[in-house]
């Protein structure tokens, strides 16, 4: 089957009209000329691309290279020519930045409301444009950009300078942002922010770089001056940095040192220690939380996760109730709140929260449906587009451009066109677009597009199962659950056969090079090269073997194996507790955001695939089960891939 697909693709490429193939080559050459800033070469290629499906990009590149000196009429003419297309929005954003730098506010104010995708730089330019007419309101709004631990654009820094000149940045404001930068490890940003401190209250910013490298050495010297705000903040930063690698040691240091600090300062540092301890599953984390002051949403989230592992339901409920309205509405916290309420005998309140959550198609939506005594079933198909509706999608300019980009292996650009094209689509249009994507073997676009429907659903499209003939052979060889394997691949690559991550993972099952080489030796693949990993059959062969390997070495448990597949077997083992634990709690308390989300989605996917494959109906709770406790000193020594 893969060979047949390859042959068909080769035939299509071979029969592609010579002019189209030539234009593809010229487009790529034009793209390279733009990248290196060669306007002459770009102009030469542009002449051969009139009428080409991606011509708007060539026109955009030509203007972009001289945008700083272009007249308003020329820019507006091109904006009008490509009105409603993503390239127009990109041009508008670029031009707005030029206008902002030149402070041409009349033109800026006329164009800015038409922008779809803005950013912080343009947001601050928009506030600058309001300074002549309503400076107070503009500067109040600018404060929202101030409280960030990241470097902000120059357009924002200009506003910050005005705030400082007008004495609208207090010393507490400055230290609050320094703290955010230091918490994020951005010592360079923190040093620049410290320049806003009054001359008599400047900090020894040189110490911050050394602390970031070796906090313990700084604390051992005891060379800090705790009589000044700068000295106290630097010492607190040192304790925080120590907590990143050794929370118990930081807690010991802070227990002794904290007596010399204010109550608010003590609470602030305990909050940092508690968060970092919680992320390491330190059993003392709840005790550290008890000494903390006001907590942020991330700190409260980890307090709730720590309380879940400790089965301390009052602490779970207290943490969730203290979250912001936005954070507390996350499906995870709505679900765990119902569990906490039920544990305290407040079943009616729990029931009221479960009902709307059970209607959601997610990990926690499925658990909520089961808690209500029902089953989380795949909904009936709400709508199936007819042939004419699907064919109409071929005429959508954005899809035509997306297909051209995919043909050129420019997937990022193709995805951007696709996402733009489906803005504002209703459910019927989304399903027609998804079917159009499926017919073009754009399985990731089909899935993502079908996923967006609100009332009319097609779960066969949301949970596509391509390459099933090949998959069945290897799944059967490894005696794996086909639904689980598909759930994992859906999360790994969305069935993009040539997918490649920034870390170098390749193919349907996103195999890292070292893992692929190691497994290839295990299965006896001779003359194996990394390029083979992108081949569908080879990728599935190696990936299913490795998945079975981690499954067998981790209690034959799909949740542990899913975590191991994403983050490594050692981490998956280490995240277990000393007592049996609900797999849902294990998944929720995974320290890595990516892996935590990944595991929940893989298992949710598997449950839907199981139903679509006609497997015996299994509840999500049955599927994920319970995680056995770790057995220190008795762990099996594993043969694992090297670097």
C-alpha cells in the first residue's frame, strides 16, 4: 500500500504541467531572493509568476523589501488588491510598524483597526498614538505591558520611559517586574528593568548572573545587606534559584534566613519554594504552601495537584476556589472541584458542575460523564457534506494556496493559509473543508478542522485512521491496543508522514534519531539510515516496537507508557508515588506541561478510537486504571537508547 501511494504521488508530480513545475521552481527561487534581500533577482523571478497561485506572496515580498520608503498609496493599493487574504494582514502589520516608528499616527490610526493579528509591539504603538489626545488613558493601559518577565519591544519601552518620567512607576512596580524576570531566569532583562530604580536604591545587578549559576555559593558567603530592599530581593532570588534544584535545601535556608524579612517577603519566597517542590512531588510541598502568601494561578494549580497526590480534598478545594475566574474554569479544575465537593459530602453542588462538563469532548468531559453514571460515547454524525459542497472547497483561494504550499513542502505556510481560510466557517462548511482535506490526504488539516465544530460533529473525521492496513500488521505483531496506538499517533503527528519536530523527531510516530537507531538494531534492520525513519512502514515498525518496549517495562500500563513515550521512561517511573494512585491524578500531576497535556489527550483519543473501531466499550476509568506504587531498589534495569 505505501508503495502504491508513493507511485501515485510520483505519477502526479510527473504529469504536473511543465509550466506549473517551472513556476514552482521560480517561486522557491523568488522566496530565496527575498530571504537574502536581493530585490533585483526577486524582480526577475516575479515576471514569470503572473497568475501563479502564490503570486500574492511575491508581490508582498517585493514591497516588503522597500516598505520603509514606499508611499501610502502604493501600500494601500496592494492591501486593497489582496483584501481579506492573510498576506494582506501581514503587509498591514509590517506597514503599521513602519508608521509607528515614523510616528505617522493619522495613517496608523486608520489602518490599525483593520488588523487581524496584532502583537505587543503594535499594541504599544497604538497606545503611543493616543498620547497626544488621551495620555492618561494610554499610560494606564501601558501598565499592562509592564508586568512581564520577558523583554518587551522598543515601542513599549518608550511608554515605560514616559511612565517613569511622570513618576507613575512606583518602586514596588519596578521590583515586581524584576521579580517576574528573575523568576523566569531572565537576568539580563532584570538588569535592564533595574535601571528604573532611583539612584539611591540601585541593586547590585552583577550578582544576579552569578546567583543564576551557583546560588548556594552566594548564600554561603552571606555577603548580602538585608537592610536595603535591593539586598533583600537579591537574597530572595538566591533562595529561589536554589529551590530550582533543591527545594528542601532552599526551605532549610529560608527557615533560618526568613526571620529577617517581612511577612510579605517570607510568604513570597515560600510560595516559590512550594511551587518548585510541588513540581518535584516533594512530600513537604503542602507544608511549604501553608507558609506562603498570595499565590499566582500557576502556584495554585500546583498546590491543587500536590493535594490530589496527598488525597487532601480540603486543600484541593481551597486551591481551586482561590484561582482566578479564568483559571478555575479550566476543565481540569472544574472536574477536580467536583471530586473535592463529593469527598466533603456536597454531592448536589458536584452534580451541578458535572453536568455541563460531561457534554465536553475531552479527557475530563469523559470522566465527568462516567461520574454521572453514564458513558462517554461518540456522538452520532450530525452532518455529512455532499459532493458539491466538498468540491466547492477546491475553489476557495486560501485552500488553493495552502495546497500549493504543501506541494512545495512548505507546511507552516500552508497551515497558515488553511487556518485563515476557515475563519468564520460554520459547522457545515468546516465538515466540508475537513472532507476536502481528507481527500487530499491532509489528515492533520482534516482532523483539526473537524475538531472545530460546535454542534454538528463527525468523529470519524476527528479521529481519522489512515494507514490502517500497515498499522494492523505491526500492532498485531506487538500485541498492542490498536485504539491506543492510533490515539498516540494522532497526538504525535496528526498522521503527517513526513512530520519533523524542532528536536529532530521524525515521521508518524515522531521517533528521535537515537531511538530509531537503537530500535533498528533490536529488530534487525540492516544498513539502517536515519532517512528511513520517514518511511511510513519503517516508522510504524520501529515506533510500535519501542512503544511495546516501554509498555512492558512500565507495568504494562498505557498511561505510564504514554508518558514514557513523550518524556522518557526514567521520568515516567519517577513520577509514580509510594502508594497506589488514580491514573487521572498521575496524569494531572506530571510536571511537564507538554507531557501532562499529551498523556490526557492520548488516553482520551484512545477511548474514542476504541468505539470507532468497534471494540468492546470500555470506560475511560477502566482504560486508564490505577498506577502501582514505585518500588525503590527493585526497579528493573532497563536497556534504553543512548544519545
